[in-house]
C-alpha cells in the first residue's frame, strides 16, 4: 500500500534524515532500514514506467545502489523519499531508452491534444464494483487500463495519486512545471475513469428484475 | 456554474482545495447536474481503487532476494 507521508513541520526533523546521517557515518544497517521502508514503492514506480518486471527489479536495485553511492549529494532540505524516487524515475527512463533503441523516450513531450480532457461516459458505477471481479481479474483490469494511458499521464497519476507525492514533488521529480502536472493529472484521472466505467458501470437489466425464486 | 467550469476545477474539488464560496456554487451545480455528480463520484473511486489495490505485487521471497542483493552491493561499494 502506498505510504502517504504527513508533511512534517519545518523545524521538525523527518526520521529519514537521522537514518541518512547514520549511513553517512558508516552505519550500513541504517541503510537497510531505509531500503526496507521504500523498496515496494520504488518497485511499483519502476514497474509503472518500464512496464516490465525484470527491468523493474533491476532498476530498483540500481536505484538503491546509486542513492547509496550519492548519499553525500543528498540535501537535507528535500525529502529523502522524493530524492530516491527521482533517482528511480531516471533509472527507469534510461532503461526504457535502452529497450527502445532509436526511439526517444521523454515524459516532457508536450501533449498538445485536448483529447481526454472531457469525460465521455456518464454512466454511474455499481456499488462496490470491484466485488464483481476476483482479485486476479481486477488486477488485470487495473493494469490494462493504466498501461493504456500515454506515458506522461501514467507517470503523473502513479506518482501523485498512487504514491502520494504532492503536486510540487511530482513536478520536481519529473522535471515538469506545476501547471503541466496539473493538466496531466486531470486528464489521467478522467481517462482512467472513462475506461474503468466500461467494467464498473451499473448493469441495466434488460428485463424487469425478478423476485428471487420466481423463475421456474 | 456550468459543467465546463466545474470540470476545470474537478481536481481541486477532489483534492479539497476549494474556497468556501466556490464550494457553495459547486453544491448548487451538483444538485441539479447528474452528469457532473457521477463524474466527481467515479473519479474519486478511480483514485481510491488504484490506491487500494496493489497491481504490481512484490512477493516476499522476491522482495527478500532483491533486498539482500541491494545490501550486498552497498556493502561492497563502501
Ligand atoms: Zn454539470
């Protein structure tokens, strides 16, 4: 599950900072704690970008190693988690570029089309629509749906809504402006909603509902 | 308020960063516009569903293997 970190007050030190200090002082076990804390998130983010399990596993390992090696560059004024996510995003994009040789991968390609900024399907959903599917079916639907989004939208949604980064953090992590994140987030949410409506909308019965047992 | 105006601030409505004055206008609009009400409700559910369901699960044995590999490499790096 996603960890939504509460925003600590300015003078309040985030517990990660103390752990980072210990690692810097040579205590590797403190890094173990940090890895355990964030490995799931990093794996998910890498999966969202690379859409490939092996790549995500590699990226996650490389990102943690890189963070460890570059720990001296970590500025205490930004959150360690956000800093880590930025490393994982960069590693993931590099991995993608390697796979799609020749084809540039860029999340800051300006998506000029207005497509997807208006909802199309206004059918209401059934109450608790997830319950109409088993775990595996539901996971498949959610995966297929989010994978169908344009890359730039998918990433903004994953970081902002799934991983709980703030709009500003998402912008910083992806190297986008805040308005760009906002416009992508809205379209990502609306497109996902439209696509999920196909699976989750209320079934309108073709015939009048029958009383239980009335059928012969 | 028109539907397009409502949709333009949909994200702020969802993220609950709306001034009280605007909130009142939204409520008036939602009371008479079923479409916007559905869009708001189902967009909220969309986010919630993605938050609550792990679509890229990391089985504990894989997690353990990766974790050990990471720590191994870090120890070597020092
Ligand atoms: Zn409306």
